[in-house]
C-alpha cells in the first residue's frame, strides 16, 4: 500500500512538471488577438495588433479577446490530455 502511494506521488509530480512545460497560443481575428497560456491555464501574455483599434469597435475587441482565451484554453486541455496519456498510458476524459 505504501509503495502504491509513493508511485501515485511520483506520477503526480511528473504530471505537474509536464504541465509547467506546456505553452500554447490561442488566437482570433486571423491572429489579430493572441493569448499565451501555460499548462496550468495561467495567462502569460496578451497581444493585440494596433490595427484592431482603428475601427474603435469595443464590442468586437471584447469578442476577439474572449475567443482567443477560449482557443488557448482548448489548446491547454488538449496538451494536458496528451501529456497525461504519454505518462500514464491512459486517456483522460475530455472536459
């Protein structure tokens, strides 16, 4: 039992290490808005191309930022599932 617990702890540590290595970029508007996230879904950066401000359409910008965040989150989840499967050999159910 103790050995099983130690194996679970080692597996958890390895998974966390892999999550910290993940970096993804979500985008929208043809790359006009980009969001970079790590594997723990922390936002690393947000980039907005200056041309987007020419129309002064705040609602459009809000929609593009939201879409870029959603895209980045989706990519983080995909990478997380890939890492989990490569480490454990087992798929995790999609979220």
